[in-house]
C-alpha cells in the first residue's frame, strides 16, 4: 500500500459543492481506501491504496458524483504519492514560507499541465508578487494583510483563464500540515 495526498478541486468553495469531511472520510473508507485522514474543509485527504494515482483520481471522482450532490464539472482530483509530495515541498525556494507577517504563500498544484505552461499563464505584479516553478507545482508569494500592497496581487487573475481548471491551490500552512500528518502516521501506524 502506498500513501497518497489527494487534493480535491472545486468543493466547499463559495458555498458550492458542499461536502462534510466526516461523510467523505466514511465514503472513502467504505470504498476500500486505507487510513483515511481529512484535513480542514477544502478537500485535503491522505489515503493508503494499492491503486495508481490515475485510478485513485478516477475512483474518487466517481464516488463523489454517486454519493454527493455536486456540480461535477467543477470537481477534479490531484493525487500524488507521499515521496513526490515531499519532493515538491523540498523544492520550494529557501525563503518560501518564512515571513508570514509580510506575505502569504500559496502552492499551485498542476493537473495535466507542465510548469512551463502554467508559468506562461500565471501573472505577477512587479514588486508585489513572486512566482517560482517546480516539476508538479508553482510557488506563489503575495503580500499579506499587514503589507501595504495586500490588495495589489495579480494571483486572482488566474481564475479567469482556461488553465485554472488544471490547477488547485493550497496555502503553505495546509501543504506543510499534510506533510506533518504523514510523519505522524509513520510514527503511529
């Protein structure tokens, strides 16, 4: 069995596609996924499975459409094994996530597009935003609420682009919390 991170795109956003994580966890366990952990309401899941990432993605998307009332055209799953997930985190720029007073840090996970394709579409505002790429994700730094440039970030422009359907975004705290949950599970199997 392999450990995987599953990130759901398009659930519990703006009051749409509501799923209680407790119900989702039960659904996944009843469908054969092992050691299911959910984290906060934005569709962050850790599972164990003998299936491939593609098979997991397909199975979960099917389960969601069967067991929950959703606009399934908005739902996508990003599935990645623990080893690759840890590699993504390790590839973050050295200063990423270090100044939470001045900045917000987001990881843009890529689903079926390359980092080169994504970088060509993600806009940054000079002197405000910074974006770095890695193999499966982009790292985006933008001003935080205490920064005078807080409202000037260009990140929200990505929502209007077609490529946005091939991305799911998580803040750095969520990304590292999922990594910590893996570590805790390894200590207490």
